[in-house]
């Protein structure tokens, strides 16, 4: 009988994602993230002292200067009921006034009036359980996307791309540089029957023509947003809407300042706990 290990790493979602490549290399094959903790699962026979040292070194490199990083903890989980126990951690969740996010193993009753998004998380982020995802979904649900073109930057599981399609967007493109995210998002797009609307790609933003999209959504990190702002503005139509999440509340003033410098008008901000999401309009 196999024994599994559950590794718990404390870090915010942006930093958690930086650890994914080494965790995959070390044999972790299932992940679950919360607002402060990344849970990783692997078999005990794969987890050597060398692997533990490698992870500790990588955490110190990526997270060592962050006050969000505290420790790595590890516990054994017997093989018995492993899949059932893991699946129990992924339950349907309602978001805002219009969405319900559910994995395939938890069918949603028909007696509801919400938009159902089926997400089976594997090795990428965006299940609807984290504040950053919920905030941008709440911004999206108040928009009229009928006939619009949408770009989802750092698509992860594809949840924001799928939501945009189900809100009526005519064309949605999800971009990501992580091959596991691309694979997972394509599976979720098939499961949600939006393949005729949503395209997943690893294209860089600079390869899209000027004024391509009516709406850009991006749930990444403050520094990545700032680095990409000029590209966002270039490929966004005028007027167009930019929705940014993955921000701490303390990041919001800096993000607003950067947007104003590039002739965006910030028209809405949502907060949940320590997280923030911003909606901005591209001015002429």
C-alpha cells in the first residue's frame, strides 16, 4: 500500500505559482491553494532527503525575502480513500450573484439560476476558492460581454476565459506560459462546451495586433501587471476595459497610480480580506 505525503507551503498565490516547476520536478502531482497556503501531494517513496533539501532551497530562493513565507510542513496520508479524500477538498462554491463553480464529481442541481462553470483542478490555479479569482469574477458579472472579444492573461485553469464565454463574449483568448496550465485549461474548456468561443495559447502579448480586444482580464501579480501595462494598453481597444486581480489591498494605490499614468480611468475596486481587484477604462 502506498503512502502519500501532503506538503503545506505558506505563501501568497503569486509566490506559490513560482514554486510549481520545481514541485512538479520533485514528483508532486496534485495541488490545492488557499489564500495563504499551497498544498502539494506526492508519494512517500518519491520523497527523498535530497528532494526535501531541494524544495527548502527553492523556497528560500523564491520566498525567503517575503514576510508571507513561514514554513514547510509535511504529513503522511494512507493510500486508503486517497482520491475520495482529495476530492472532498474541492466542493462547489458560489461566487457573486451569477456563478457557481463545481468539479465534475459534484453535479449541480438543476433548480438554480446561476451560470455553472465546471473546473477540475490539476496542476494549475483558479478554482474559485481564492479571493483573487472570486473578485475578478464579480467584476466580470457586472459587465455586458455580448459580442465582445476578451483576453485572459495567465489563464491557469481557464476559469475566467470560460466565465467570459458563458457571459456572451464572441471570442475569448486565454494565454499562459505553463504547459500544465494550458493542458488543464483546454480540458476544462471542453468540459464546459465553449471550444467554439475560447482559444488557449502560449502567445506573448506583443504578438497580438494593436486594438484587438474589448476586455482584458488578468489575475497575476502587481509587478507582472506593471511590466505588462503598456502591452495591455496597446492591444486593448478604445474604449476598452482592463480587469486586474492578484493584488494585495496594499498594492492597490501603486496599481492605480500606474494606470492613471497610462491614461486609464479606474472606475471600480473590490476588496475581500487582504486582496483587491481593479476595473479600469482605457481613455483615448
